[in-house]
C-alpha cells in the first residue's frame, strides 16, 4: 500500500533538507530509546534539534559529522523534557529498527531535496 495520492504542489510543501550532525547525546528520559541530535542545516535554516529513535544501529559518538535528511517545516514537538524541532528521516529495516536516510555523496548543508 502506498498511501494517499498527492499533487506535486503538495510534495513541494514538505521541506526536506540535508544537514550535518554536530552534537549527539543519549536520551534516557525518552519513552522509547532515542538519541538527541543537533543538526546544522546551514545559514538559511541554522542548527535544529531532533530526537531520533535510532539506537539499534547508531551510537551518539558515531553520528557527529554524518549528514542526515530531515523535514524542517513541521511544527516543533515536545518529547519529554526535549523540544524536537525537525523530523530526522529513516527507513525501517527487516526487524523494524530505523536506518537513517542520507545522501549518497556529501552535499552542502541546507540543500533541499529535489
């Protein structure tokens, strides 16, 4: 099942950008295991925070310097004591654990998905 059909204009409303993780910390207060990220999306968007349930495949120390993709125009969401400002994107593996969505090559921070 693929979901509801949307127009190209609807797709353009979703602002998906690439950024580089500049900080990553364990998030033990989260209900589900998660990592707190600070992601640099370049001058236009700046640095944003995200909570990501990616602990099966990633440790905080290996995330710093890695480029990730995120939706940058959703409203912020309170997750326990943490305000998540962007939705970091990923795909479930066969066991349901999240694998980060990343560009295949390094691109400038803040570059928008085309």
